[in-house]
C-alpha cells in the first residue's frame, strides 16, 4: 500500500516541487545520487574507484517524449564518456542506459541509433554499456535492441528482472559466451499475469535465474542488496569456480556501502550503480518505494532545519 502511494507520488509534479524546494533535500538526494553535473559524478567515481570499487553510471532521464530530448540524453552520455576517458576512469567505469530516455516509447529506431552512438563512444573510451530494463511492456523491444547492438558491440550488457515469469527462459537465452547479464529483482509495479507478486516467489526465481547464469558461459552481474541472495551468490561462485573476473556483484550507490566494501575486501568485483543528473526525482522515489523505512530518514531531512 505504502509502496503504491510512493510510486504514485513519483509521477506527481506537485510532490516533485515540494521535495525539490524542501530545506535540506540536497543532503538526502546526495545519499543516493552523485550530483547534477559531470564534474560531480567524476568526483564520486574517483573516490569509489580509489576504494577498490567499479562503477556503472546512469545519466538520469526517463520518459523522453520527443526526439530533441533523446538526442540531448545521447549527447549527455557522449560527453560523460569523453570525460571518463580523459580522467583515466575507464574501464573501471562503464555506463547504464535506459532506452526510454533515448525515445524507445515513440521511436524504437531512434533509441537504437542513439544507443549505438553511445556504444561506439564507450568502445572508443575503452569501456562498455549496459541497457537497463524498464517495465514489462518494453522487455521485448529492449532485448531486440540489445541483440542488434551486440552484433557490433558484443560486450553490451542486458538487465533481466527475476520478478518476471519469463526471465528464467531469457536467462537461458543469454547465458552464452561473451554475454553480460545483470540480474535484479525488478523495480516496477507489474501485474500478476506477467510477474511473481510475493517476495518469496521473487527470491526463488532470483535463485533459479542465478543458477542458470552462474552455471552458463556468460558474465553474470548479481545486482542485489539482499543478504541471503548475496550469500547464495558467494556460494555459487565457489561451486562454479568463478573468480573475480568471471562475475560481479552490483549494488546501488548509497545502499549498504559497508557490504560493498566487505565483498570487495574479500576479492570480489563489486560495481556500484551511480546515478547523476538534474532529473533525479523519479529515481529517488523508486528507491524510497523499495524500502519505506527510508521514508523516515527522508521525512526527517525534509522537516529539519
Ligand atoms: P530487497 O529485498 O529489496 O532488499 C534487500 C535488502 O537490501 C533490504 O532488506 C535492505 O537491507 C537493503 N535495501 C534494498 N533496497 C534498499 C533501499 N532502497 N534503501 C536502503 N536499503 C535497501 N530494477 C529494474 O527494474 N531495472 C533495472 O535495470 C535495475 N537495475 C539495477 C541495477 C543495480 C546495480 C541494482 C542493485 C538494482 C537495479 N534495479 C533495477 C533495482 C532492483 O530491481 C531492485 O528494485 C532493488 O535492487 C532492490 O532489490 P534487492 O535485490 O536489493 O532486494
């Protein structure tokens, strides 16, 4: 119930204005978002990489409604990749891209062309791209675009969401040599017809999918903060004899940083998903919806002086 209210608020421009203008919002946002400028994200990247972590950077922007916005997002990524290369932060830093920010909802071909330009710039900079996954109505389109991009840029990564009933089968398709797959639980509100609804069913699906990816010949990226799933991931890495360059853990910036440090200290590759940009509101609200306990933290900061 609370989750639905927060997800509804994530689409309300009135609540957005309230949040933006509240005192001390900046400190709360900064817990989950690296800042608004390229300089901000480079600064945070340097710190994380110096601490032994890898990063994947998301230039925030969703629900692009016209080609100009799509081109602006593409150009934002091109500038980011050039800055990362110049700062010597690749290949530790890669980028994550939402096709909806590149126009997928109204012109799939435009989204593909923009993503292709970003993949080319990433290859030039010595790094790679992962395509984020959004709500289930976009899954087929995103996997189609991925397949086309991988013809030219085989290291382009995909995200699969364990809450979708189809995902075990998608994992089988993608657990092949050279394929990079980020496995997450899934962050959108989805109907029962396509998605498991209970936490237990989602967790069981995550383990089945993880088994397929870890026993396959691709490069699994286990994106979760869930202690039990991380422990199972560590166990499967031992069982399938996967070293630090054969799979990785991924977590969101600002969430369980001590666990990120622990896994890294144990010799695992840990990549932090690092969002930045002025369009941070929808992202922040989804993080709050995942864990309503964060609301208290947020509410305190909004009301304190
Ligand atoms: P949960 O059961 O939600 O959480 C387990 C524990 O982690 C919690 O008990 C708590 O201790 C901690 N935790 C989790 N979330 C929070 C939080 N917000 N604040 C504080 N503590 C928290 N989803 C998509 O749909 N598409 C994507 O492309 C996508 N990309 C992602 C990339 C990365 C690197 C990661 C880590 C997640 C991504 N997600 C994506 C989000 C994902 O689907 C989940 O919504 C999110 O990771 C929470 O699920 P969980 O596995 O951490 O488990």
